[in-house]
């Protein structure tokens, strides 16, 4: 038997973006459901690598309405973020449906949306927010010879710790925070090369004694258009107190220009040199994970949402959260998603529409 649930708003995804959206929706008095595929509303955080540490202090890493506990100037670890999100979800006045995978969203003119799940349950609402992030769609650039490579190829989303790589020859691909952090960690136990198309760009973590996020807040860097300067750069900066810069300077890991092809035994460098390699780990980011919207024409041919600042260009009442550069440099981060959620809720559900809805 099919179960049907009617809500004012349905949020697909119970990670940081979905939780922030639910905070603002319920704050407007809207009956809200969060539909989350995993067993609890903590997003992809439990699946990140063990040593992951935020590069923003706790005071700048909170969702709206609830401070991050503990020393506000420390840099929280992965498990602290998981605990924080778990507590945040428990404090929301929203119905959270876990272990519930969304398979499809359908739309009817003037009648809102129907969200169908793998169990057969259907959630209906006049407004839907897609907040499933990108962890489910890791990006691995295609290079010649990849299918013939005899070693391991994996993405940073599959990396947990350095144990399985001890003593091996590893190439980490990327130049961002995760790539550098993973490569430096592995280099303590393995032979590691950090391969990237552009050199790593380091930014001091604490210029003039204050964390860089203090300066972001003071200058308004996180707000467009100032942040677009960074978006146009060939690589995103790596925040560092000196540890990672020193590691690269010492050759642990060694940094090389991106290889051009795979061989059965390893990789080919731009110089033509070849290296034997046991594993290649891509820290090359993600793409939006929105397969459930493919059937209604809300996505481009490449699976990207057709949206502007989180508002669907194809379906009134449909919104997106947690997209990289959705509105600002921090749109897909703990420190920025709350602002985007507030902006989106205001535009998806204007005050006049709320009054009309509740007057029925």
C-alpha cells in the first residue's frame, strides 16, 4: 500500500543544506519534511576521511540558530561536525524521514510536486528544495589509458585513512584543501606525488593573528561580487598555517604537473617520463547529485540544475541548496549555507503566499 504525506514544503536531503533549509521553513510556520536516504540526518560527513579537519573555526562553522559548541577558535574534526549536525537535526521542528531514498520528483501545473521514494511513499508539497549536495557524484577526469591501468583508481570520497597505502606509490590528483591534506598525510607512510594542472596556491590561515574567516566576514568577501575574483582563479586556495607549504617544500609529497596518460604500470608525465604507480587518488571535486530530477526537465544535458541563485529556471516552487558557487564562495559550506537557505526560502515562499496558504 502506498503511503502519502502532504506538507507545505519537502526538503530532499538531510545534510547541512537540508537542515538549514528546514530551520528557515519551520521558522515561517511551514509544515516541513526532510527526506534523507541514509540512517540519520548528518549528510555525507560520516563518510569523509578520518582525519578531515575544517579549515574554518567553530565560530564560523555553525548553521543558523545554533552555535557550534566548544572553543569557538578551534578547527573542528569530522566527528565533531557529525555530532553537531545530529544535535541540530534533533532540535528542528520538522518531520525527518530517514532511510528514505527519493527516486523521482514529478510536477503538476498549479498543483506542486510529488516526491516518490524507493519504498513507494509519496510526499506532496507546493514547494520542494533539492539539497542532496554532490557527494554521490564524485568527478574523475577521463585520461587516455585509464582502463588499462593495473593499479587502483579511487576518489577522495572513498578514502578513509593512510593504512591501506603504506609503502605504496601513490599519485594524488588535485590542488585544493582535500588534495593537499590527503597527500601530506599519505606522504608520511607512502611514496606520494601530488599532481595538478596548476601550482598549489597557499593562503595564510591566520594573517595578522586572526583567522582568514575573520577577514572574510569583515570585508564581505563571502558576498558576491567580491568572491567572484576567487572563482575566476585557476585553482582554489589552500588554507595553511605553514604545515602543508613546508611539506611540499620538503618533497613530502612531491608536486608535479598533471600526468597526461595512464600506462598499464603507471602514468606518463608531460615530459614523457613514466612512473610506476600503485594507486591514483582523485581529489577533483564533485558534481551535483540530482538524479531524481532528470525526468521533469529541471536539469541540463550534463545533469546540472537549471537555476539562478538556487531558484529553478524551469519549475516555479523548486529550489536548490548546497551547490558550489550557488550565490557566494561559501554556498556549499557550513559557514555559508544558512544565508543561502534564508534567501531561498524568502523567494520560494513570499509572505503573501504564506498568508494565503494558511487562510485556506
